[in-house]
């Protein structure tokens, strides 16, 4: 478990959101557990989401914003440190904020280092110092059928088998890490099926609570798999799936990272509000692709969209699945040149072993423990658990000495975004 600072961010200025998010998520240890654009939702969010710091962007209407947030800040000032930022230098506004219990005030524009320094200082001064929380590892696919669910389930199983010394857990811990796997494909998720887990409760049950989720509730809804992994399945019917909001999903994940050492999620599968809520809390995101032009181009689009939204690409790792099968002249060097990043992990192609394990609902640890696939999943688990791997440098453009059709292929890869 890693030291983190959890933030609730209130910001009604949509244009300022990417820059603010980029500043926060580039600060080591920072997780945004909730992003709000409506001050009327603040009181409920403080009740639902565990956090150490409340960051309030008072603009564009500081007086009106202060009218709403001041009672909330005052009611929770003993355990939630509030920081305000604004362009308004009105002295009366500052006095009112401080009387309500605001810890710090930032006047815009300010260098990002100022905000990072304040976050660190405030967190240090809190009566409850930054907690050790589990790591959130979402796994996203670049298109359908790239093997996300297979990776998610087997990665979770391998993490649950780690021994002391193989993961950065609580000092002196002798037990394996506690691992949860969560299905964020609310409509058609298959995580439970891949592990042959029969769920009486699903993520919909965990999302029914509008307030902070208690540990007893978490224990009740999780399915205990024989590997040691706890499974949070997708809803059993589409009607309940449609009712799950981004706030529901974020609240569930915020509760799970307090309860588990690793939380691995299948998805999000779309770049929607749920995805943005998950990426705010992410420690490491695995983006899965194959050596196919549509998959690589989608990876490029996803990375650009994440960067445009202010998300920290230092927390993204690229995984090439089914590596080794004939890819029609497309090679890793082509992919890395197009994406401007090295691939962190490759998973060998072994369709027969993988599909058989899926059909019988058994992880590779049990079905084919000596297979190349199982070894690859364990290596990924070790790399993520022992120490988060550093992002790779941007590769140099490879020398083009191959046949002419290769140039056309790269042109297709680097085409429309």
C-alpha cells in the first residue's frame, strides 16, 4: 500500500479543469476521489468520499461559491483541510474564508509548485496523516477482443499469490496481499464468468448506498474465489446497470482501496464520466493493444485524449497482447514510433491455452501453471507490485530500410486522430 493524499475538488469552471487536474495528478501520491462542478453537491460528497483535503476553485463567482461552501468547510474543518483558489483579491472574501476554517488561500495565477507545496504541507499538518491505501490498477482495451478480461482476472490471481518481499506491503506483513477484481463493464461484463464465480451481490448493490460504504458492506458483496481474489461482479440485469453513475463507481472504488492492497478493474471501456472518475484515482493504468492498425490508432487517440484532459500519462503502461502471431509486417518498433512510447509488457500468443481456461472458468495458475502465458502474467504482477515501473522514454524514429509497403503501414498508423 502506498502513501496518498486524497482530494475532493470543487470547480465550476470547465475550462480550468484540465490544467488543474494536470497539476494535481502530476504530484506524487495525489488521488482525486471526487470532482464536482456543482457546489450544491459538496455536502453529500464530503459524506460519501473519504478525503484529507478539499480544494475549492471559487471562480468565476467567488461570493456565490463561498455562500454555499462556507458551512460545509466549517462543519468538517477538524478532519478535512480546505484550500481555496481564486483571482479575486478582496480582503473581505479572505477573512470570511478563514473564519469558516479555510487552511490556505491561493491567488491565481500561481506556479504549479506552489499548489504542490501547499498540498504537502497541509497533509503533513493534518491530525490524520496521509494513509496507506491500496493501489488502483484499471485495465483498458483499445478495442473489443484485445484480451482485457483475461489479463484482468489472471493479473488479480497472480497478485494474490505474492509472498512477503515480492510486494511493497505493510512492513512486517506475513500474509499475501488482499486483492479485489472489479467489473466496470456494467452492461456486459464477464469477470465473474471467467473465474466461474457465482455472485449473489454485484457492484450495483455496493452503489445503492448514497453515503460512505462501510467495510462490512464491502465484505458482504464480494465473492471469495479459491485463489484468494475477491470478485465484485457486474450487475445481473441491464436496468440496474443503467442506474450506476460515475459518482457511484467512484464511491465504490474509494471504499475498496481502503479495504484491499490491490484493486484491479476491467475497464472502464469508454472515455465517459465513469472513466474520468476512475482515472482520477488511478495508480497505474494498463492500456492493452494488439499489433493491429485499428488497435494502435485507438491507443494513440486514447493517449491524446487523456493528455488533453490533464491526466498523468506517467501512470499509463502499454501492454501488447497476443505478441508473436503473424501481424502483417506490423512490429513493435512501428507501434512505439507511432505512440512515442515504449511498450512496458508483452503477452505471448497462445490462443488454445487461453480460450480453454476461459471456457472452463479457471485461471491459468490452475489450468496451465507452466505455460508461457501464466509466466507473463506473473511477471506483470511482480513488476507492478514490487515497484511501479518507470515510464519508458520516447523512442527514436526507427530507420526506414524496409520495403516500401512498410512506409504505407506507418502512414496508416499515424493517420487520423
